[in-house]
C-alpha cells in the first residue's frame, strides 16, 4: 500500500512537470493510467502472473526520477562503447530514458519517409501519426507496469517505416544508465511498420555507473500487412539493477515478426511480452535465452494471442542457471474461438548448474478452437552425464566439455537469429559469459562484483 | 453436414444413461449448515467426542475461508444454507443375507451393472456399496479379515478402530488444506476405510461404489487407505448418479498412507450426472485426493476416468517423501455439452531418487471446457528426482476449450523434469486412412479415440476396464462401437 501511495503522491505532486508539453489526449491517457494503477496497485505474491517475482520492494527504494534530461558528465569513449560494435547500424542512444542527440536533430527524417528519433519530439511534429498508435497497443488496464509507465514516461524512441520501405541498416538502440544517485527510468518506445515495410531493431542495455537503476520500459510495436520486423533485445546491466520490460506487439495480416531477448547480466529482470496476431496469416517467432549466476533473477512472461485464423507462432526459451540464481518462465498461448488452422509451438528448456539455483516454469495453453496444432514442452535438468563422459573419453577436459555442452545448448536459440553478423557477435558474448569472462573492456568495473 | 459433423452431433446429443432414481425413503436433516448441524451429524453417527470436536474445529476454520477462484471454471455461487448435509437410507438394518436387502436397491445395482448377488462369484471383487451416506452392504469381509485386512465403512471404523482413525485421519489432507477439505472435515457423512497390515498382499481388488440418491443432498465421503510396510492393495472407486435438475454438491477427501516397500493403486471411474444439454443441473465435484509415500521404495498410482459431473475440481496428488518412491497419475477426462473440468495432479518430490509419471488425456466436445492443471515440485532434498509429464488434448467441435496449466518448480540441479503437451483435433488424414481401408467414419473416430485413451485405460484393473469403456462409449455415443 505504502509504495503505491508514494507513486501516487509523486504523480500528483509533479503533475505539471510530468506532462508539461502533453497534448490533450496524452494528458487523458496519463490520468486514466494513474487511475488504473491506483486500482491494481503493485502486483503481490498472490497474483498468479507475479507469483515468482515480487517487485514492490524494489520500487519502494530511494529512487530519483528525472522529468527532463539531466546534464551528466560522461566519458565520450565510454558512452559509445557497446556490446555489438561491429554492426553497420544507425545508432540511437538513450541516456537515462531520454533520447541523447548531442550532434543530431531530435527527430531524423530520411528521404524515403523513414522517421526515427525522440518519441516526445515526434508527438509534437507528427501528432496524428503518434496518436494513432500510442497507448493503443499496450493497455494500462492489462498490466500495472504499463499503467505506471504510461503515467510517468517522458521520452523514448520513435521509429516509423512507411509503406513498402525497407530499412537497409538496422536500428541500434543503446539504453545507457549513468547517474550519481539511484534512479528510476521509465521510457517508452513506439515502432510502427506500415504495409510491406521491413526493419531490424537491436536494443542493448548498459549500466555505466554502479548506482542502483530501476528501469520500467514499454515498447509498443505495430507491424502492418506483410511487414517484416526483427527485434532483438540484449540485456546486460549490472547485478544491482532491476529491469521491467513490457513489449506489446500487434501484428496485422501476413506480417512476420521475430522477437528475441538475450539476458546476460542484470539483477532482477522481468520481461513481459505480449504478441497479438490480429490479422490472418501472421507469423511470429520469439526467442529467449538467459544465463544467470549469483543472485540474479530472470522472469519471462509471454502471452501469444492467436486472434485470427492461419497464424503461426513459435517460442524457444532456454535458460542456464548457476549459483543462487532463480529463473521463471510463464508462457501462455491463447487461441481464440475463431482462430482455426492455428499452429503454435512453445518450448522451454533449462539447465540447473548448482544446488541453490531454482527454476519455475509454467507453459500454458488456452485453446478455444478445434482445428489447431498446438504443443508445448518444458524441461528442467542438468548437463548430460553421458555427453560429458563421451567428450572426456576423447581427451577433452571436463570443464571444457561442460562449456561445449552449454554452448550447444544455447546455440539452439542463437542459431535462430537471422542476421549473421549479429548472430556471430551474440555467440561470442554468450561464450564469454559462460566462461565468466567480461564481455566489455577490461577497465570496466561493472560486471566484476 | 458431413458425416463427421453428424457423428460429432450425435456424440454431443447423447443422453445420460444412468439417469434413474431409486425410491427409497431417506432420513434427512433440515437444510442449512451451522454448528448445530455439525453436531447433529456427529450425534446421528454416534461419534466419540474427539471426532465431534475435530468436526467443529474444521467447521470454524471453514467459516473463515473463501471459495477458491483460481480454477479455470465458472461456478455459480453455492448456497450452503440450501443444502441438506446428511441423508441416510432409512432401512438401516444390518443384513444377514442377500434376501433381506431391499429389492429395489438390488435392482438399482443391477441396472448399474454391478449385481450385488453376483458379487461373490465375481472375480475377487469385494464391494462396500455406499448408498448416499451410510454403508449398506459390505461383502467379502470375512475373506479379508482372515488376512488381517480391515475394509469397512468409515463410521464402522470410527467405532471399531478408533486408534487407527485418530492416528491417520487428516494426516495427509488436514482440515486446513483447502476450502472443500475443511467443509468435508466438518460434515463428512461416511466413506470407506481400508487398512492393510504389514507384509500383506491384498488378494482382491477392493472397490466402493458411490451414488448420490436423495434429492438436494450433498454427499461428503471420506476415504482413508492405510497400507503398512511391504503390503499391496488395489482400490477401485466408481461413481454413477441419477438424473437431477438441481445442482448437487460433492466434496470428498481421499487419503492414502503408504509405508515402506508398499504399493497402492487407486482407480476411479467417475460418472456423476453432468447436467443436461443446456448445461442445467449436474454434480459439482470438488475432491481432494492425496497420497503420501512415507517409507522408502513405495509407490502410489492414481488412475482416473472422468466422464461426468457438471464441474470437476480434482487433483489426485502424491507426496514422495520416502527415498526411491514412485508416483503415477494416469487420467482420461472427457467433457461434453456444458461440462467443465479442471483436473490434474501434484507431485511433490521430497525423497532421493523419487520418480513420477503423469499421463493426462483430455477430450472435449460440445461447449465444454477441459483443463489440465498440474504441479511438479522438486525440493532441495530430492536428489536425482525424475518426472515425465505428458498432457494431450483432443478437441471434438469448435465451441469447446482445452487448456493446459502445468507448473514446474525445480529446486535441485540433479532433477530431470520434462513436460510435453499437445492439442489437436482428430486428423482428417487419420480418418481418411481408416476410410480407405473400409472402416466407416463412425468406427474410425471410435478407433482413434480408443487408441488415444488406451495408454490410460490399460492401467485400469480388468474388472474396471469394462465399465470404463462403457462410460466412454456413453459419453461419445455414436462414435464408439
């Protein structure tokens, strides 16, 4: 109760600053969202969806909140360092939840009609375009953290690909967290792909200072008819941070979407993913891979809504858990009454490496149509003894054999990443992570705690 | 309309076969539930003081609880003050021989396909027939008594073996366990008690038939099976209920205690009245079934065929406490018309090298909802625990739902836990394959459904398999030959 009151008070006290440039519809949205959040409150342990992840204590901490981009001294070289540096991409930097653009405009419009940059700027420059989608995909009533974000969010990334345009280079969004005090960051992204559009988006998260960061982000994604989107999220924050991501995707007719989440580091991570296939013949494939150790906690919550016939969905989630880390997977496939000819598949495999590691998995099928092929599978186990023995009998050291088996285990997910250079980079990062090596520069003190 | 649709419609339209009512005077108490009623039930059954107290304790606890809402079920609110909590057939005489048994009662059993007079000749089946709440006739007691096996009604056991009841009742399912367990602990009417002494291999299948009869009565049975070290018992439970308009409440508790090197096999065929085609009437079936493998190397096996009830809420569970103990759960659940079922199991792995297998087959037709909900929990102490779960759903019709909610909680790295589930309808190619080999569509569906459920039906004891097949045939009438 008290935590809820804190946020309500914060909202009402700073109501003017929070929504200083709001258009009327955004203002209404915020008011509705805070009301909805007031009703739902922070999800407690009794709530089925949050049974294994209790976030209220994290939100209760001493956290500062920025209404405007704060001027922060940073090292230029440091800020542009990234886990996926080799990629030829359009890099967009988000610093503490605000689009960071020291050298460019806040909103970049290309000749072929592509628009990308700050969401805040976009909502004033292209009000009709933003209004059509903002808040329409992720509903505050479905999810308390979406409501909280809707009420407080200030900025984020807006990406618009017009009809028939293919974005040649991937968009790379780097979320940087750098502060001198503990901080809560709530940014909001909106990606819109019109009919026949194609784009690839990579999102990376980095913490650059050892303070505690709490991120509650919302990404709303719309893929129009026949559009093709590849969205990959690489989570690599330090272990003192907490991240709640809410990704809501609406897919139109025959669109194709691949969504991937790779979690390497991060204290408490909760990923909410909801894909609604609201057009016939849509296809989606979601990947998830998490590697946890120490006291890390990663909870993946996915909902795939098959609202229309002839849609296909595939989910591959894998986890490797070491030390006292905990993992949770809660995946739901919901096939609506008229969604005939649905094909849905879901798998969740996990490996426990230590006695203190824990895994909770709950794959769910809710099916209301009869002409469907749906299946799911979940396993929790350890490295295969026979496999280990086989490798050792061929002269490979035990530790190396274990790594090889783990590499092979994670490869099932990684191999499904379409872009070859990205796939290669992720393979390397995961390999390094499994070996306990640092993925970033050696003088970075972030991951050594 | 294609042949297949026609057959599916016939299936969906089939009537409840066992819908008849026996006209026997029943002794009832007024409607409603309060402490006084609990006391009356206890007094009517001439129970000792400690049991009355335990009932009252459960009742007081129940009053503080709320009806659970987590199941994937739509249950209209139940008015507990509108239910009669005790009904017993009036002719309560102890029968010396078969001639004294009420002919009408015998007729009822005949129509159910379990002629009482033939029981003695039937292949080793002893029947403790529970008519509403009071045990009417117990057979084969002498044969069992020779071996030291106690198999009697729960109230007899309270009178004759109070120590055993006191020791084991509530030890697996305490009254605080859940809403319906608390209710049952307060108002349970009768049930069966079975005790297998150390080292005894029970020579025959023990079985009980339950049958709700008097209108407006809830039946709250309690079954307690205690199997001492090195023993074996196979227990059968079957239910059929006559047709009724008003919903009837059924909240039972089954407890199994298994010692060391013990095997307990519990089989159920459940066919309570499912309600009519509009979803009116039918039994509410809320059952708490749980077994514990106390000692090492024990095995508890649950097999169930669920075809009846308007609402089923049932999770036969195993607590695998002893090392190397084994839990099994085999289930076929068929729902039709407006039936709703939320059923599954819980496997709690505590001991080392414990193993569990879950095979669940759901078949939904009409406008029914069929859910599997299961928990596999591996505790830190359960080294090398192993679980395999398979949950398949078959959909017959486009208005029904099939759902799977498995929970896997693993707290030990040496554990291997696997879960698999599929949902599909009968493939047209499968039917086509049968057709082109001269099997008509009706028989083809029968063949496929039979094959689909066979894995579970095979686990039923011989004596029960016949009835199980009959029930499947009734529920899927027109498609099963």
